[in-house]
C-alpha cells in the first residue's frame, strides 16, 4: 500500500497567505461603485477586525465604536492560536514575505534586537489617542497597505492598462482589436475602477509601503518584528495563548538551524520559542532534522527573554504621548477649522472626526467623483491623510452615499439618500474678478447647468455691462442662494476657466454632527 505524502505545514501557511491576500484584493477592488449606491460586500472588514485601530478610535473618540466590535474576534483568535494572525492572515505580512523572495534578507539574528520598539510605539499611540491625538493610522499595517494601493498602485495599474488598450484600439489592425476590446471590456467590468482616479500624496504613500518592504534587506520581516504596533498588541496577547510552538532540547547539540531560519527571531539560544514573537509559520517544524519542534495546546513554556522595556523608556514614552498633543497646532485647527477645509457629507465634528478617522483611504477609494483627497497639512499634522473635498479635481456626486458606507469607525456617518441630499458640506461663492459674465461681459451658464439641486442653488440676474470690446451688452450674472447650496462642488469642478475657478467652495455652513462620548470622558 502506497503511503500518502503529508503536505508540510508551511505549505498550508503559504496557501492561507495567498488566499487571504486574494481576498484582500477582491475586497479592495469591490470598494467601488458598481452601478448601485449600495455596496454588495463588507469591504471594510479588514479594518473592523483590527484591534489597534479599534482601541485608538475608542480612546481618541471617547466612545464605544460599535462598527469595530469585530476586532474582539482577532483578540480571541490570538488568545487561542497565538500570533498566527500575523503569519497566516495579515495581507501586509504576506506581501512582506513575498518581497523577501526578491530582496533575500539575511537569516538568523542580525544586529541589535529592536523588538521592544513595537511596544514603545504601541504605548505611544494609545496614550496619545487617549488625549485626543490619533496616530494609529500612520503605522497600522492595513492603513499603510490600503493607502498605497488606493493612491498609487491601483491608479497606476489602471492608467497602464487603459493606455495599452487605447494604443491598440488606435493603432492595431482590426483583427487585434477584435480580441483586445472584449478583453478590455472584461477588465473594466471586473478589475479596473469605475472611473480614472488621481490622488495627492500617492508617491508618499507608495514610498512608505516600499520602505516597509525594503527593510527586509536588513532583517527578515523587519517591520513585523520591530515596528508594527498591531503586531505589538497581538504579541502581548499571544504571551498567554493556548497554542504555541515548543522548541528543541539539549539533545539537539550544536544544531541551531531552527534559530537561523526563524523569520521573526522568536527562538532563543537555548531553543525556547517566544510565543510573543512566533507567528507559527511552521518553517522550523519542517526543517528540524530531529523533528523536535511541534505545536501543542498546553501551558506555554516560559517566554524566551522579556519585553525588553525599561522603566525609564516606558515613562519617557508615556510622557511623550501625553505631551505631544499639547504642542501641535492642529489642536487649534480642530476647534477652528480652516474655512477652505471641506469634509465628506456625514463627517463628525472636526475634533471627533480626527479622533475616529484611521486614515485608511477607503472613502477616497470609493468616491465616484474623485472629490475626496488626502489632506497634507490643511488640518495640521494630526489631519494628514484624512479626507477632504478638492472640487477642482472632482465633485461630490449628488446621489452617492458610499463614503459613509465604507468608513469602518463611523467618522463619516452612513446617510440615507434623502438625508445626503439635505446635508450641507460647504457653500459656493463667485469670484467676480474671474467669473466671465462679471469680469468680461461674456455669457457663461455652465455652473448653473450642472447644479444638481432640484431648485438650482445658482440663479441669474440680467445685467448690462461693458465688455472687453467696449460694447454695452446684457449678460446673465450668476449668484448663489445659500439656503439651497449644499457644497457639492460640481460648479467649481466644471468651471471652464483654466487654473483657479471663478466659483469656489468654503466650509461655511457645513453640517457637522456631534458623536456620542462615554460618560466622564
């Protein structure tokens, strides 16, 4: 009888990583308009199971964020299965491991042990969040990954594919187009976005992701080992996990192959395996020549090493996290926002919005009109990567509520369509030095034609003016009825003037909702 060959555990882990990364790409692509104002899938689930973002949103927003309750599953999963979330599920971890196949990081323990850094970052982030300064989204692996894909990778992919098929359509013979056009239609319906998008901070987002991957050059899974604050949180929980890897013993002699191959540096010189660092990748199980390493549901053996946190460094980290919010100019901006700072419809009051927003980029990815763009310093340092409306790039679609549907923390409230129609995010005003009917006596009604409100927020007054040729003519000069304008920005977007538009938006009159805070906070 032929004995069936057993599939090594590390191959199951690789398959799991591949499947979850494909799932991530599927949900990422589906974070888009597909012909309906309702999304078919829970496209924001990746962020909702992130306990780091959940804690940061709760601390900074001073409220229980019901949307983030699925993060409890990740904590329970870690308590049972250890830090296997990092090794088997996390799409950033899968991408880092994939990059290691190209970058070829050194094996074994290299350089100074920097693993305590992730704990310092975790403490700093949570203390700062407790005092109203949200920083988790800047280092959270999911936010880093989705921002880079949304702002840089996906738009570049769309541009490259569309340019290729446009070239073939214009220059290739008919028999080529007979094949290429159905392929392009298929890609448009399945993979490519609903419309072409452009974003600011795309290069910066891509460079941050590239840095995470390039750190593999110095140490395998450098970011996951040393810098990931989510990994730090899961490491704390996994110290008490039921499932853990058991190392070798004195019978192994001088063999240290398991320690050399470990991608997380979890195996000590005496072969004890730290449950806080081990992500159960199973490489050591497969490569141990004596088959001494195994997994078991038992009380974990004493952890190899300690947290590596000194009292002085801990106190300094807490003090920095507590004092930093007091010195940022963004604290004032949260109370007196920039008049040109326009947030999405349904956004909470500015200080609460900044506290809950995890800088994931989901709302900007799904915005039909490409109006939502990442902020740089418009809302202070703490507002970086938060969404704001840039009407010259795009406009807020009148019949769209998708941004509120994808927000994982409720920083943008999910609005019903009638409520969205009545929600004011800003007001339009005319610059009479630029507007053609005012400045040059040239007729232009483009802004009024595109105004989506039923009664038209832009009206006209007939006025006799002297044009640039010295002729007296009657033109219709536009003006805005503030009580009808909702600030969608389509008038600014469609203004035919090059450069600065003659009609622009301000945040005046914006309806910003107040969230609920916990008693005593």
